[in-house]
C-alpha cells in the first residue's frame, strides 16, 4: 500500500513538473522586464489623446494599431481637447501643443489617413486667389503665416463648440464655409472654376459659327472633310475595334434603357438589356426601313456591325453634319436620333 501510494505520488510530481517550470520561467521573465523597465504601457484612448505626439512612433513600432488611434473631433466629453491644446484656449491664444499646426494634425493624419485629395499646405496664395477668397479664409491664411495650412480649409473651432455639434452630419470634416454639395466647391472659394472646366468635345461650333476642328480629334484620328463624308465608312477613329470606348471614357455605361419591361428581353441582365450587340436580321431590316422612310441615320460599328452608342445618340453639334439625316438628334434631348412622329425605340422595334 505504501509503495503504491509512493508510486502514484512520483507519477503525479512528474506530471506537475512542466507546469511548475513554466510558471517559474514566466515569473523570472516578468521580474527581469520590471527590472529593466521594459514593461509595455497599455495605451487606452485617454492616454493616447493626452500623448498624441507619441502616436507616430507607437504605430511605427507596432505598439498600437492604426484602428486604435482615437478621433478627438466633434466630442463633448472634454477628452479631445488635450490632443491639440496644452491649456484652455482664451483671448491670448489657442495654446496649441506645438506651434506648427500642420505637424499637430499630422500626429494622427499622416498615420491614419491616405490622402486622396490635394492638400496644398505650404503654398502662398496668389494675389488673385486672396482677392477671391472670403475674409475668414484670408484670416486663416494669415494665422498660418501667410501660407496654406490645415486650418485654411478646416475650421477646427467649429467642432469644438458644443452648440455646433448638430452640424457634424452635414459637415463631418468641418470644412470652412461648409457644408458643400461637392468637395470641389470648397476649392472654388479661392480658385476660379472657369479655369478648371472639363473640355466638352460635343461643343464643336464657336459662337461665330466656325467649326472647332481640334474638337474633332477627341474621337477622330483625322478631322473629317465634311463635304466628302457620306457615311461612317468615310471617317477614321482613335480606336480600331470597340467604338463604345470613345464614349465610356467620360460617360459611365450600363445596359440601357432600363425599366421593368426591359427585363423580359432575352439579352437582358440585372441592370437591363444590352443593346450593344449585332442586330438580328429582323431588327436590321427595321433599321434600314427607318433610315429610308424616316430620314434618320443609324450607323453601326464598321468592324463588327454592332450597335454602338452613336447608333442612337448623335455625338455632333447641330450644323457639323452637312446632311439633314445625319444631323438628326444633334443638340436634342440626350442627342437621341429621334425620327419625326416617333420615339427613338421605333427606329429598331415595331410596336
């Protein structure tokens, strides 16, 4: 009996030995870490907001993740103030943690944000831009030392004012003078929108009635001779095969026209029917009849015989085409090649 008990005790001690060894090693490592001062601090939201200057290093060294960076903006608990201010702002100044406001902002934003938009910090606005901009923008430029800083476009005191917290939904980035319908509207406080208008390749005739030949080269490899062109076979394009590429660079495309009726079509997808296909013999015959009897041009892609955007939409301005049939639909609603007395669909489809 005594031997059996002794034997079980020996077996039990051997089973407990690895666990005991691990506990000893862990205790020694903790003691060593404490002795060397290497115990990592647990960074909670409050401590991070009070030490924002440490955030770039903490992220770089892997002590915190980007998702742990707290947002100090639009708060009413008072904790966000320490992210920017060394004391309560008053008439004597903002009492910022550092004098360089860009550096202050970038403690978080250089780490947490990938800037998809131009941030022209450090640039001195021209005299023309200073004249255009509202007074509060000019004052913000002045506070930034005469150059663009973060506060030129972002009105930081706005989101610190509890009375303005309801504005967060309409102006979450606290854009100065906001909210804006489009982000670029903010830019036009300083920039002249007329200098940034996108070229309209469909504006092909000047106010004096002259053809703007350079606009033709947006789509055509050679500006067509209007006196000689009789059909699509007489012109050259900047693409060889898929002529829809001439349009989809500016116009997002999805199968259309839509509507409930269209989903019953055999070539329909979840977004609607796909018209950019080779017409069936019946449809092609109908198109040829429309061209002959309705005085409308319905061009098909030369290389494939497929319907393409310009089959239904006339890309030219009125007067560019010398022949009335080819001019049909120019400057009209969606530039549709609408025949007299009927919708554009009836060019190809019989009721």
